[in-house]
C-alpha cells in the first residue's frame, strides 16, 4: 500500500469514528424547549409533550425524501409496538430565513403537503432547532431523539444507513425504558 493510500485509509477510519460518536449525545445535554408554528396555525412546544420520547425529523424541502424508508420503518415500529402514548414524532420544516411574501407561499405549500399526509408539520422560521441544545444542521436531513425530560440524546444529519438505524433503535428502546419525570 502506498503512503497516500494508507493516509487516506486512516483519514476515512478517523472520519467514520468521529461520525459514529456524534450520533449518541453523551452526556445528555440540558433540557430544551421550542415554540413552533404548526401548519394549522397553532403553536406547538416541546414542553407540552414532556414525559414522552420525542423523535424530530428536521428537514428543508430538498431533503424530505432522504430518509423516507427509515420514516416508514419507524412508523411501523411505533404502531406495531403500541407506542403512540409513549412517543411523539415531530416533522419540522427548516424554513429558516424565509421572509415576506415568500414566507406565505412556503407556509401554503407546506400546509398542502401536511394535508396530503394527514400530519402537522412544524415551521422553524428562526432556526430554533439549529441552536443549542438541539444543534441540528441546516440544509440536511436531521433526525433527533429527545428523552422524556426534553434532553437531546441522539442526533444524526444525513442519510440513515444500517449503522445509524441500529444506533437509533437501541437508543430509542433505552429511552422508552427510562421513567417519566415526576411533575
């Protein structure tokens, strides 16, 4: 193996190790909250679902299909295991920086998509989920797991592969076993 090939292999291995560590957030960050507009016009907060495990899909319009198969698998898992009372999923549109008349157009387009799928989509106009403690990335497909206390415990930006899927479900099961906070 040439020196260059060896160097590239080492860089690839270090990059893969760094990415793997970035998925599981340890130690858990401080609890967070957000207040985001729904496509229905109502406001939704993270605090309103304390006591549940929250899954957040944070995407802009160019990345909504990146993890489509994963979303279907997760939906089936939640239904098959009767977890609807223990877990909440938020689809959040990364619409940070869209202003003026374009904002109204974006809101209408997202509302149409939400109605087509029978879901609510939250609208992150000011980049709340890009900031700590959430620290999700703009311009990518993001998935995050938030524990029953509101702390980010796992996150990933980009396509969910088999390694990420395994890590996600391991963490999700662990969070479901943790006790709910006392009021």
